[in-house]
């Protein structure tokens, strides 16, 4: 299929694929939404907000998003350490994509 496309079309598809890969984790979407709605959250606040997420899954998701430059992890020197998470400008900008996906879904009434 890709062989019949020109380089610009292939580049567009590959770029879109890269963006969609950010959402491949089970909890990634929910963490992004939670931080879009609340700006800054501590680990336990996120865990509580997300419901049945386990500690390892949330930790892995947060590390993945931090590694992609989507969020910032700030550690405060308290005992025990206080850790807060917030979206970077890149992460907040990704919220526009999610809004566009919602708008598209609403327009075409795509159901699960």
C-alpha cells in the first residue's frame, strides 16, 4: 500500500503514526487527560483519580511520558519526598489533538 504513495504522503502517515504511538499504553490517555484538567498532581493523587491502576503501571506510564517530553517530574526535598507531575507545553499541546479526535468522534458518532 505505501509503495503507491509519494514521499510526502508517506512522511505524513509516519508522523501521524508516531503521534498515535503516544497513546498505545493503557493508562497514557487517562494520565494526560487528568493532568490537562488539573495542571499538577502528585503520584498518589493520580493513582486515586485513575481508579484501578496499579503502582507499576502508573510508574511505567509516567516514565514513558517523561521520556517523550510530555510531562515534567518535580521532586521536592521533603521526608518522604514529594513528587509532582505536570504536562510540558508539548504535553498540553497534545491536548489539542485529543480535542480534535473527540470532535471527529462526535461528528461521526463512532462507538466502541
